[in-house]
């Protein structure tokens, strides 16, 4: 069984049909990168996976449980197994870094304070920011805040990490540090679904690349196929504009 199975997923905003019958399976340990032009439905697809957006129809099965079956499944418990990293960090500005990372494990997983702090320090070391545990978000650069946001998501020991354009709000010189953390996670076998405009990252890290356009997946395959031999005319057009090829 796949970790995530999406079947005939549709999403409307009023009359606007944003996702048009998406079918997708994601395997445990797989890194899936979603690319495509702005407005193609990439972020909406990601946000439907944990019901930050409510799907209009279709089904999403996560680890054998439908996230849309409220009678039998607790969406909040399922969300705890899905780490989410946004464009805009979403850290709590009134809390220091340690408090940001330990809040959810203490409140939701009932970790003791000392254990949560130990886990947080390990994660801060992993993202290269151990010395910042007492800092507040306003004292950190955008890249540092995003790495803290990744550590905070990892503190819940999720089974899958969802990244919604995690570098798009960063200055160019800060992008590399965030991508390195994500590459390390991929190397460790973390299941990840990543919406990004970072094409070289997609080429280097993805097991599978999806190209979305106008609410559908127009092409998917390994990075070699997608970047060197795309078949769909709109995929070729998109890649020609962002990479200057074809």
C-alpha cells in the first residue's frame, strides 16, 4: 500500500475549478517534487493533503485511512503525522526558538519538557542553528527562520513532510542553507512532497517530478526524463521558459 493515495481529487473556489481529477500515489521514502507555472494548482494540492483546503470531491488516503472520513478518522491526529513547511515561516513571534519547537510535542504528544528540549536541540544541530535556541524570530534571518520552521515540523516525528515553496520568500543567498537541510532529509529517507521553483534542486533530489498546469498533472517521471525528454507540449513550453531549453 502506498503511503498516500489521491483519487479523482477536485477542488473548486466558487466556479473556479482549481484541481481537476488528480490521481497520485506517493510511496514511503519517496521524494516527489511538484513544479509548474503559477496558478496551476500546486499549492492547493499540497494544502488539500492535510485539509488546510477542503477538497470538493475525491478521496485522499493516508497510511490506509481516508482523511475525509470524519466519522472514523481524526484529522488532527493524521495531521500530526504530516509536517508542513510554508513559504512564510509561521513561527510564533512571542516565543523563542526553543519554545517554538517544543510547544507542539509537549501539548500534542505529551512529551516531558526535558525530553522535548533534548529532541529540539538535536534538531537544531541538524539544521545548523544550535546556538540560536534562545533567539526570537525577529532576531533571525529569513533563511534561519525557515530552518527553524523545518525543525519545528520535524519535532513531531512526522511520517511525511510537505513543503510549500519553502525558499520563495528568501533572499537568494539564504536559499542554499534551506535546500541543504532538505537534501539531508531526503538522504535519510524522509518521505517528502515539495512544491518548488528550484529546478536544480528538483533535478538533484527528486525521485519523481510532477509538472502541473491548469489543475492537472500533465507530465510525471524521474528527473532525467522530465528535464531531458518531456513529451507534453505545455511541459516543454514551461521548461523552455524557466530553463531556456527546448
